[in-house]
């Protein structure tokens, strides 16, 4: 910090200058330290707030997972009984009245039994999925050709209603989790059907390429 003043004689003529130079580095260091401390306190306060928010969300997530597990158990238990009745009545119709039914009616009964079987599998998948949330996801060999055929079978009605064309190539067996892969392709294809244009029949294509040790899949609609 520099301060300079003129020295004048009786005639107000400057005869010399006087001044001082003070090193205020220490003062600036103190000011900067105080500023840094204030910013550090603000950062610590924000970090503490974020930690509290993270802890709250972890608690909520654990509660949601617990509720999901409870729901899955209740749903699978409550849905088993109507399925058993569906199996019983369809089997009774086939045994007692198959002789008096034409081929179309028998086909409808078979489709109903097949749909009930698939519904039972989906209920079991729901229960298994809820269990997966608490443990590591098991990875194993998955035949995606079979998985995709079952997904298309589940979506048979909306596919026919939309007059959609689904192109599925042969897919190599890969390592993954069958339940989640099934859900993935079910979501992709059902969304393509759901959000398609009303004046154009949907065309959904699954493409498969290999890249070194990876299998690259694209779903195009």
C-alpha cells in the first residue's frame, strides 16, 4: 500500500514529496483465509445437507423395496386362486364337452389354457423379481430366441389389433438374466405398439450384430 503527499513552501510550490510504502501481504493473507474459511463452512453445510438428503432417500428406497416385496407376495398369493379356477373350468369344458365342440371352439379353449399357463409364469416372475431386489442378479445362459417368442406370444392381441409386423432374427445364446431381459424386450415392443401412428401399421425390427466379444442389439420401429 503506497501513500505519497507533496510538501510545499510558502509560495505553494512543491519542493519535495513524502510518502510511505507498507507491505500488507499479511493482511491480505488473513482476509483470504477468512474468506476461504467462510466458503469452507458453506461447503461443509451444503455437504451435510446433501448427506441428510441422501440418507432420507435411502430410507425411502428401503421402505419402497419392502412394500414392493410385500405387494409381490400378496399379489402372487391372491392371483393364484382365480388361476386355479380358470385351469379347472377350462379343463372341465375340454373333458366333458370337447366332443360337441368344433375345432374353433377347442382352439379357443386351448388358447385360454395357454394364456392361463403364461399368466402363472408371469406371477412367478413377479415374485422372483421382488426377490432379486435383495440379492445379486443371477447371470446365466439365456436363449433370447425363446424369450422373444414368448414375449410376442404375450403381446399377440395388440400385435394383431395394430396389424404390426415384427422381424426377429436368430440371436446367439448370451449371458444375462432371463427375467430382466424378458421385461426389457416386452417394454420395448409394447411401447413401439402403443405409441405407433394410427394410420400406419407398425413395423418393428430387431437387429443383431457381433462386436468382438459383445452382442449388439437394436430395436427399430
